[in-house]
C-alpha cells in the first residue's frame, strides 16, 4: 500500500509531491503502527540540526543550530533552576519545553529576534508547523506535544516563564563570550537587547540582574551600541 | 587578582599555560562566586558542539556533533520511555544522564565505537575529564554531576540502562536513514553491530527487537556486511 507520508506540508514548508512511503515494507521493520509513528517523528526532527541561528559558537564563531541551542538550554535549566522565581517548578516539564520549543522552525525557519520584517506571519507559520510535526506522532501524544509547545509560547506558567528566561539568557552568554560577534555584525543597540530580554525577570529576577550586568559589560567592551 | 582558570587540563586535553582570569572583573559581572562557577561551566560546555562523531545527519550527511546527539537522545527518552523494561523509571534523571553523558569528550574526544585501537586509555581519559569539567561547578553540584555520569557509565540502574539503550539506538537510526553512510565508509559488519548494541535489550526488549529488524533491513540494503 502506498500512501502520502504527511498531510501535505514538509521540511522547510514546501508542499510535498510524490513523497510516497511503502508501508508494506514498514510492517517488516516496525512491530506496531505506534512505534512507526514515533520513529518517523524522531527521524523527522533530525532536521532541527539544519536550522541555523544568528548566534555563533564561542570556539570557532560558526553559527549555532537549533538542536545545539536546545541542548544548551536544557543544561541551563539543569544548572540554574535554583534561580527560578518559583521555587517549586516542575523541572521535567520545563526540560521538555526547552527541548521541543524550536521544532516548529524545521518548517518555519529561524527568525532573528531583532528582525522586525521577519515577524509578521511568524505565528501562523509556526502554528502550522507544530500541527504538521506533532501529527506525525501517535494521536494522544500529538496533543501532549502541542500543549507543551503552546504552554511555552504563552509564557504564563512558572515553568514556561523560566524556560523563556534561559531561552533569552543563552544567546546573551554566547554573544558576550564570542566578543559580541552577532551583535556587532547586525549593529545591535543596548536598548534593543533590553527590550528583547527584560522578560527574563518574569522567570528569574536573579538571572535578569545578571543579564543586565552582562549587557553593561558588553557595552563597555564595544560589543553593543549605547546610543 | 589573577589566578589559573582550571586545574591544569583544558579543552582537548592539552595542558593550559597562562590562561589567566581576572576575577576582579568577574566580581562586577557576577553577584556571587556560586553563579560565576555555574556560568563558567555553561560557557565551557559550549565546546561539546565542537566534538564530531562518526555518524552523519540524514539531510546533508555531515558529521553529527555531541551536543546534537545529546539533544536527540533526550528526545528519544521523551518519545520512547514507554518501552523501558522498567515501567517506573525516573524520567528526569534519565534525561539528565543523556544530556551530560558525553561532556567528558570535550577533553577526551570521541572514540568511534568500532575502533578497537582507540579503546585503551579511554576510561582514564574520560575520568580525568569528568573531574576537570564538573569541578568548575560549585562543590556540592560537582558531586551530583559526577554521580550522574558514573551512574550512566555503570549501566546498572534501570534509568542508566534505558539511557544506554537510546544512546545505542539513535546512531542506528541515523545510519539506516543515511543509507548506511558511516557503516559503509568503515566497512562495518552485521556481527560488529550486534555485538556493540545487543545490550539495548537490558533497557528495552521492544527497542532491541526493533533494532534487530533495523539491522536486518540494513543488511538487505547493502549498508552492512553480512559475512
């Protein structure tokens, strides 16, 4: 039996044609349809490693990708959770959120956070991507992953607020320790960085205090423009 | 005050000379010595993104790095935990183990799993690396991270066994879906893959059954040598 692999969308948002999967072969490989869906999802998200961000790595100044970024965020959650404003956040759910929060960019692409022109349509692109990707999973898992992603986006629960804090703090760290590489390249101003990142305080006042010191340090070193 | 940054080892195992940090500057940036240690650790582990593995990515066949691999493992834990032989594993601890399990390779490098010559000395190199890296953290966190890493290495707890299962399964998936790229490059035999991966069964009999089907599929497609 030959059927269409997805619901019409695909990697990088282009409509798929003739991407046919022979499920009679699959039945040899997979014990159950459930396992096939899970493995296909894990295969599809390998593409997160292809999505480049504007931030560069400290050692060699190459652009970071979304999978590396997501791993680093999980490490920030692990190491810095004591600074969450809410002392009893669910660490596992916070970790899950940071691990999946950028998967939508497999279809929607990365929008540079200081790119005002790229913003319109971002929400709609990412919503479509979430539904395409998470629908690869068994149906009751689909809802769980959409819920997690929407919780992260809404930034209302303590877990989502702390996840958002580390999502903002991590590129600040890479920028500081790469001598402001991405900031200098794009001529970013201190006021833009404050505007973009001040909601770190919602998840952690301690980390926002640190971030402000970091931003001042970056200005003093000439990495950021202070107009 | 100028002091040595580390205990003598460094990124890639070379002894550091003259790597001096001016802590009087740091005191402006960091509210506490504790936060400084945590941030320095998070900065140091950015180097995990530099450690290349033999396995290649599905989309473009470039070598995967350890940070991407660790993120992917965390996703496997999230998606496939229902197949753990032990139905009540602690998911958060399992997740932490896969996130940190390869950090030692920042100093010790990646040893290709079918490289018999690279094996001697690996344990000692990695032990040294664990102590160098985790000692960057505040002291009571150092012990927590060394314990986690040693638990993973010992493969005795249900969490460590499931973590080891996904650590083996993930490269099998990438190999199958990249048309056996790394296997063909190194002339790997079916018997080597079985020998290397059969302990997937300790963490999950279901995933080992799937892995065996996957290996048979790889042989039938000519990705693996079946002597």
